């Protein structure tokens, strides 16, 4: 089951001091500007493989430049934001936890359920906060959707369909490198999977999947998966690097259908519009804009503050238990998709486990 996580959480009494491990594009464009603007956290230092790029980041965001190992040893850092390539998420998140730091790791937390399970257990043993940076989970529009479902506006829920597809990436993009944790499933496929966990609030089982793979090395470029929830809601997801841009999900019930566009990367100024369609009636719900990144950072800071006040730290916090469980379940679903997928390359049909 996925935690709700939406809306602004109260900030910690003192800002959580962050060190950023990695000088990724997502860190530069989204995460670090949000940290710099937040009252809940304070960006203390950044570390990267390239000294010049690291210095440029430090100058841009007004923090110290350091090495990976140096950052983990700093006494003026409470938490580490990990945005290295996906295949390195677990190794560096593990080192941060062992250094006594709370961890906010870019999604997905790892590349397999086995390694994410090990990371989750380490965080529990240390009583430290461990969260994936799925920013969309903190947008209030999804709580609004959950409320409409709970209130019976859709009748009995029958199906969920989610999609996140983007155009082809630039040549040389690390998401085309399987050794670095590339592929469409790990990059964009995890979004509709996590959304289904969030909205349905139940464990899911993969019934089947297809992946279009690159002929040269089998890297997944796009795919689909069919799942079922514990209560029998049918779930389908689409994802890929081969499409015109789009991200959305739709819930279909016995009485109405509800559609959510711009579901995963809504900017702070965007006003979400939920579209409800009944047999002879339609409604559009325009919601206020909301900064999902700011909410996520405030929620993380509040979790760190709770851990400091609680015997056993984050391991004793039910909310953090839910976050860890959701991260592990997402990777279990990814593993199931890989295992069951029929693989297609061009006109050739390939079957077998990944």
C-alpha cells in the first residue's frame, strides 16, 4: 500500500541540512532550486564526480562543494539527497545511511526488489528516514481523487489506466544505458505503477506485460502491463521513450469515469483539472495550484523531526513504515513486469524472462 503523502506538511523546528550527492539534470532543474527556496530544508553542500561541475552547482545554489566521501563525513549535514544514476542509488544511499544520514533518493530507489529490500531493512535498523523522491505523491490533486472515489462518485471502481510517455531522448542520454539503470520501465513506467498503488491503496499483482526492446542490447524502450488489485480492480499502464509527450491516469467506475491530466510533473503554477464523466452529465473540477516539490521537502523535514523525538527513530513511525513498504512494492512490481513480459523488437517477437 502506498502512503498518501499529499499536501503541505508542517516544517521541522530547524531546517534539515541537506547534502546533495550527484550533479544530475533533475537536481539542477528541480530538486536543488526547491531546496534553496524551502524554509524546511537547507542545502549545505553538493558533491559530484567532476570537480568543475560540482563547483558550478555550489556557486549556483550558494553551498559548499565537496567530494562524495567528504560530503558523507560532514557534521553539518543531517540528510543526503541521492541523484546519481539509478544503478548507483542503492550503493550510495546505503553509504549515507551507514554514515548516520537520513536519505531522500531519486526514484526509483533501486533496480530490483532484492537490493531495495536490503536498503529498507538498513534504514529500519538505523531508525533513519528513507524516502523516494516521487514528487507527484505530494500533490493535493491525488488526495482529491481518492476522496471522490471514497465518496462513491464513481460507483464501484472497475479499472485504473495510467500512462507516462515521452519522445525519444538525446543520443548518449544515460537512460539509454542499461548498466546505469536505464530503460523506460525504470524511468517513466514506475510513475503509473506508483500512482495505482497510491489511488487504489491495495497491493497489486502483475498479470502480464509487453516490452518493446532495443535490438542491439534488449534495453526496454516502451511497454505495457496489466495488473489486478486485491479487490479486483483491473489496472493497465503504458510507458515509453517512443511517443508524443503525455502523462495521465483515468479511473472508471460503475457510474462515472474520472480523468487526471498532467498527473506526475505538475509545475507550481499549474491548476489541475479533474474531468468527471457520467452517463448524461459531466463536471470539471479546477483545483488550486500547488508546489509538490515544496510539499515533499516539508514532509521529509517533518519526518526527520519526528524521528528525532521518537524512541527507535523513523523505524517506529507508521508513516515512514508505509513509505518504505511502498518503495519495496514498486520494485516488486517492476521485477514482475520484467519476468512476465513478452519482448518485441521490430517485427520479431521474443519471449522469456528478463
